[in-house]
């Protein structure tokens, strides 16, 4: 997934890519009986320096691996 080139809130273009960390990267881990563990999708973030808006999205590489059965 390609990140946006402008902020969805203010329209600014001073965007900075990164991750949200709490001593380690935040991941999406599904729940449910049909999910294959240990599967996780890395969550990436983009910060707008103009208004402070932070948006999050899944890392495309880990999303593809998530859909591949072990």
C-alpha cells in the first residue's frame, strides 16, 4: 500500500513515515479459529508535521505474508 502524498486532514505535504512503537513495533494480530498463527501484520504510520495528524496502515510485505498459509 502506497502512502498518501498529502494529509487527509489539512492537505499539507510535510509528511513523515515511521512506526508506532511501545518498546517494539505495533502489530495487528488476528483472532479467530481460522487464522494461522504466528501471523502478524506490521503497522506503519505517517505523521503530518503541519497539523499533527497520524495515520496508520498495514505494511504491504507483511500483509502479503499474512495471506500465505504456512
